[in-house]
C-alpha cells in the first residue's frame, strides 16, 4: 500500500527541516570564523549596515508565500543568534575568565596573599585629612595585626564644592604612615597621567566606582606592575564589571582584586544596594579575588557588621570598611565611618563569628 499524499508531503517537510538545520549550522560556523577574523583585526562584531544590506537582498528574492515582514523577522532572529555565537567565542577568550584559568589568582600585597582562602581586611579613613588622622587609625589597625590601609587622596565627589582630597600631599601622608607602621597602602587614582607618579607612594591602585569604565585609566593601570583594586560601577552589570577587569589584564597586569561596593537601585534605606549574589558569581566566572566594601554599599554604621558577616559567609576574600578617629568632623562621608571604639567592636565581632579565617 502506497503512502498517502499527506504522508509524502510530511516526509518532504522532514527532509527540508534537516536541510535547513544543516544550512543554518553551516552558516553559523562561517559566522564564527568571521567573528575570529574581526577580533584579530580589532573590528567591532555588530555591523548594522551589513545586516541591513543582507536583509534587503534576501527580501528582493522573496517570491512568497511569506510576507517580507515575516522574512525580516525570521532572518533577524538568525542574525541575532549568530551574533551571540560570536559573543560566546569572545567571552571564552577573556583572560579574567575561569574558563581561561582554572586556579585562583592570588594577589600578593606586601605579604598579604589575597585570594588564598583566608579573609583579609582593608580599613582606613574615607579621605586623608592629616598625618595625625591617618596615623591614629593605622595605630589601631597595627594593634590588631592588620596591615592593609586605605585612604583617599583624590576624591571624586558628586558636588564640585565638596572636599576633593589633598592630592599628592595625601599620598605622601599615606606613604609616611605606611612606612612607620609597616603597612600597605590602597588609594584611588582618577587620572591616567598620575599612575606613574602614584606607584611611588602606594601599594595598590584603587579604581573607584565612578571610574570603572574610564578605559584610559584602566589601560594605564594595566600597563604598570602594581596590584589594582577595581570597584564595581554604580549601575554596572556584572558583565560590564568583568570586562572592565579585562581591560586591565589585557595590558599585562593580572594582579587584580574585584570589589563589590553596592549598586544604585530604587531603594533609599541604604546608600546603595549591596549585591551580595555578585560575590559567588564573580568567584565562579573569574579567577580573581573578590572583596566587599560594606561602607559604600550600605552607607550606615549600623549595617556594617551584618553586611560584613554576609560577605564573608558567601565567600568573599575580604572586607573593606572606613574608620575615622572623629567621624563627626570628617571632611567626607561622616555618617558612614566608624570611630575607633566602633571599629574595635566591629572587628572583634567578626573574629568571633564562625566564618572568618585569618
């Protein structure tokens, strides 16, 4: 008994389905090769002019029964999927990716091995105001065996009338204090032209949230042999954050510490919203150590300790927080810095928790 006409038509559809699959995959392999050529030439993957030319040519040869609008939609989806293939190839090649390097990167900051499976702590004032101010905090840190000292010499501020930092004089104060107390200095640099000068005074170049996509600054930091602490931008996605780190590593500097410091959301109860889930994602997607700045993410002294415990519990390599001898008279961010008594309580409570390994 011969097949019915319906069965024959269905068989032909099945054959065409397989032929379409073969052709789509053949096209995909060509697109991947095009992507590799573009990457080697430094050409951006997406070319809207080329896409429009292809669509116009396809529709010129469309003799139905599909309307041109339907053909337009079908092929746009194919083009989109092809672009994603190129994107996947590009992401597999990221130097910061866990796919590129399986083992954890350990950043050595004057003997502090950040990324070694233990927790490390960065403390210090928001802004350098005087030698006495920084030395007072450093002395309290030294008594606890801590050596990673932060302090802002250059302060990007929302208002141009707010305190902008002491600049080079602030770096000199940090260097003097660090030498006296055998500490390592972490401080933000905002101008690519200042990198070479700054490395004589600091041990870790901090790139702040407002400069996460200052690509010239990222490249300048990547061109020197000095650890970099990169903070996540105010509204940056994790993908954008990872690619910012890639800018640094692509220049040859693999000594990078990522720092989650909260992102801007609709929530007003805290200064920013601490994206705690970013920590394990960054640890899985990259081989770089990840710290959490609990001061800028919360903006509230009463939330520093629980936020720090959460950061450590979820796998952060360390915590950063701000300490000032007299927060009430601080020239910047007075409401979120701990005084020395609060600092003692904060650190002792962290050590008493079941999460901290130092």
